[in-house]
C-alpha cells in the first residue's frame, strides 16, 4: 500500500472541501489560522498514537528545536504566552471599552498580522465582539455576557451548538474543557452552546460531563446544516480510520466496518434513471424506520428484560453501529420533472 500517495490525495481533497466551505454563499471565511491548526491537531493525534517528539519531528523533516518552536507558535499567542491568540485577543478586548483595529495590531505586533485580523473577524461573527466603521477607522467593543448569550440564543443555526451536539453523541460524555479543546472553540462559546442544547433538551448534565443520548438532525432542523455535514464527515472518517487501525487493506462482503462506492452512468430518459436518483431517499426511509424500531425495542428492555434506564450504553457488551449514506448526481441540476 502506497501510504504517502493516499495521504497526499486525501489532503488535496480535504483542501478542496475547506476552500469550498470558506467561499460558500459568496462568503470569505478567514483561513489565517488553518495551517497552524492542522499542524497542532496532527501533532496531537500522533502523540495519541504513542509517538514521541523526536519521532514526530523526524516525520515533519524538522530538527527537534525547530519542531518545539513551531508547536509553541501554533499553540499560543506569541505576545501572550500560555493563551491561544483567540483567547488573548478576546481577553484584551474585554479589558477596554473601545479599541481600534490599529490598537489590536499594535498590542499583538509579535503575532502574524493576518492571524490577528482573522481572529477579530471570527470574534465578530461569533457575537463576542461588535464592530463599527470601516478600514483603518474600524473600532471594536466586547459584548457583555448577556449580549453574547442573546446572540447565541437568538440564532437557532448556531454552528457551535450543532458541533457540540454531534461530538457528545458520537464521542460520548465530555467536560466543557474537553469539548473546547477537541472542537478548537473557546470555553465561552462551548458554554453558550451547552446552555442552548440543555434548554432544548438535546443534551443533559452527567456530573461534570455532558452527554447526548440521541442526535437526530431532521429535515429542515434549524440546529444547523453545519452539524449534519460534520456528523456525516466524521462518520466516514472514523470508519476509514477504524479499518486502517485494524490493519485491513482489503474488503470482505461480510465486513461490519467499511464502505462501498458505486457509479451509475445515466442519461435523461434512461429506464432506470428515477430508480437510481431515488436510491438515497429510499435508503433513508428504510434506515429511519429501522432506527425507530431499534429505539422502541430498547425502550421496552427486550434484551435481558431490563428497562433501558438500567442498561447503560457503557455496558461492556454494548456497541454502536454508525450507518452513513451519500449520493451525488454529478452534472444534474434538476431532478426529472422539476423546473426552476
């Protein structure tokens, strides 16, 4: 297996996805932090695989000293050691009544200017800063706790809430600090998301941890398109990672973990056109019905005769099956019979 070839092409396809997300609907999402974030996350995962700093540095083609310097730069603000640039900029804003863009650039002059500008834009988009004016005359004011909470609560499409919900369901109970670290969000953002989810009954507190026993994103659900996309992407990636860690480089018909990709070459009016195009919806219907039946049986406590509340998901014999489906009609703008 040519691992480097596979990695290179996965990275390329991932960058295509990031670029399309960053420019969706005419937007221009700030990307100054992305390179550093990728490096930090990759280092973190390599360490989780049991690798030491020297081995990781060699994998990146860096000397150990250069590697440590790069990790430090990417992990924290150069100006305010011990804090991420995001946290440092927000903390500085909260210490002042009103600040200009020039004030921020001067205060964090040791940091990359593009990164500082990107963080300011992120904080405005997240509702933690208010912005007025244009160009060199742009000024910023930190939102109060009440204002920040109101922004989040009034936005049913809050992406952070959706991301937190998906991670709690997919990854199991997490503390606020664990959620912030894994999602690369501030503690304030995660707390606001948890407040929203708790109020909607989508998650619950379990001591110092939070958990979500269900994560059902219905058609038209206002918790967020972002959450649904993240859920689907995470399901695919974890399935591939599971296959890799099992040491399997081939598939078998009876594999419980894996995926298959099928290509149908059609033309308008093909005898099987509608059947193929309706494949996704028919599979969704079957899976939704099966999931509902599984939930019903579990609630009755059929297995062992115990109520569902007495059969925790953490039981040694318990496991989860994640079934993901997707479909892309390349080159087809409208379904047969539809009109603009």
